[in-house]
C-alpha cells in the first residue's frame, strides 16, 4: 500500500504538465471552501437554535401540572418540592385581556405569578428592565415599544359584559422571545385572579435537569394518578423542535451540494490524470501491477484531495466561527431573534458528519476515473501517445 500512496501523491501533485498540478490544487480548494461553508452555516443555525432553547427553558416551566380541582395544586406543590430532581415549583395563572391602545384592540395574555414565592419572584425578576411602581402590570418590552405605553394601560377583562378598565404599569420586562415580549402582561397572582373568573390555574415546575422532564412526568403521574394532567416543555414545543430539526437537515442537504459541486473538480482532475498517465499505467501493469492496485492508486488520489480539503476547510470554518464569536459585527433584528448579534455554536458532531460526508463524496467522485484506469489493457496503454 505504501507504493500506491507514493504514486498517488506523485501523480496528483507532480504531473509533467504544470496545468495538471494546478487542477489538483483547485480541487483541494473546492472541497476546502465547501466544507468551510457548511461548517459555518450549521454553526450559525446551532447558535440561533441553542439560544432560543436556552430562553425557552429559562422563562417557561419544564413541567406544567393542571387539575380538575385546583385546590389540590398546593398539596402537589408541597410534595414534589421535596424531590431531589425538582429545583422549585410555583402556582401560576394564565388569563386574557383585550388591551386598548388608542383605536386598536389587541388580545394579550396575562400571567399571574405569586411574588411572595421567592423562587418564582427571582426567576421573573432577572428579566425586569425597569420597575417604577409597587403594583400593576409588568409590560413586555415589545408591547411598550409598539404602542408607546407610559404609566397606565386600558383593557377589557375576559368577562361576558365587557367593561373598560385601567391599571398602572408597574414596569417592563424583556425575555428575548418574540411571542412573550410582544403579547404578555405579568402581574401578581391575586391581582390576576381578580380580573376575571375565566382563567387557568396550574403548577409550574422547574427541574435541575430539563431534559429529564419525561421521567419526572411519569413519577408525578404515579404519585397523583387521579385528576392530574401533566405536560412537559418538550411536548409543548414539539412543533418548534421538529421545525428546527427539519431546518437543520434541509440546510445540511442544500449546503452539501456545494461539496458535491466541488467533487466534480476531483472527477475532472482524475480523468485528466488517467489520460496523461495512460503510458505510465501500461508500464506499471507490465511490471506486475494488477487492476486492484491501479484502482487503488487513482482512488487514493480522490481520498487525498478529500482529506486535505476536510482539514483545510475545517480550519478555515473554525477560524471564521471564532471571528464571528469573538468580534461580532453582523446585527440581527432583536424583535425576532434573541440576540443583537449573529450567534455561533460549533458542535463536534457536525464537524465529524461534514468530514464523513465530504470524504464519501470525494471517494465516489474518484471511482469512475479509477475504474477506467484499472481496465486499460497493457498493449493499448503502451502504444498511447
């Protein structure tokens, strides 16, 4: 095999004609740019998805527990708070109001939080941007910007007989999630209950390990088999996760076409090599090289191009990701994304997958010219000029 590798390297980079070596270098550059592009694109997608997941897990409950008899929820809370896997649990309320901004009516969700519960209060207060009163609504930053909210907010509670009411603005908050910052009001639990009798009361649970939510759910259902409905954050956001996964797969397939296009350079390079080295192939066969060994020489050339392109492309892609992460300069619309600048997150699994796919494409691209070289007859090859 050492002989085959030596000849493969010699044929690839030391051809008699200068243009052949140039084509070999261009083939490596094509694979390099393709690998770098795929790596950077997937790292950006990982950064956006990872930041979104982080905020979903921080603001929203990992497990939501509802009951046909809401009076049972304090008992459930007291029980599961003692479990090792539970960080804390808090009773929360959701209802809806129709806010009035000049001539515009906008449906908004009101989230009631027990501010006397230290854990629930600390969780929410990390998102507070400004607090200017002791009672009233905390308004999402997106709502404040869109409708120029100042000291009060007018709204219709969710009642049969709609009647316009007014409440003070206690402050503003920003979670970084578009649907929360633009459609949520937050207030004290008792205040939220007083708005309307039409509300949903539930127990929100935060886990120390969010991805263990399914196991915790089964444990809760075994402990409280009756009158309890339990859902996890994974189930609630299942559509979002499926969309993100499909987006990443689609992007990987589309961007892999760049590597496939680059592989045509490998095919062209090896085809030229076979034509130029026809006489040398005849000499090798006359010296005792069989078809398998000749096939190996030209297949190895494609693999070598792929390996060089993978290492160079990975290095270039990691360098670009490092620059984007260390010196952010590409801005994003904050009303849609969670951050001001383009996020980047490199994952080892992506690098391995890109390397394997690129190597496979390089190998397949080299097969046709290699098979052609292996099938050359000694007499025809030696007569070739």
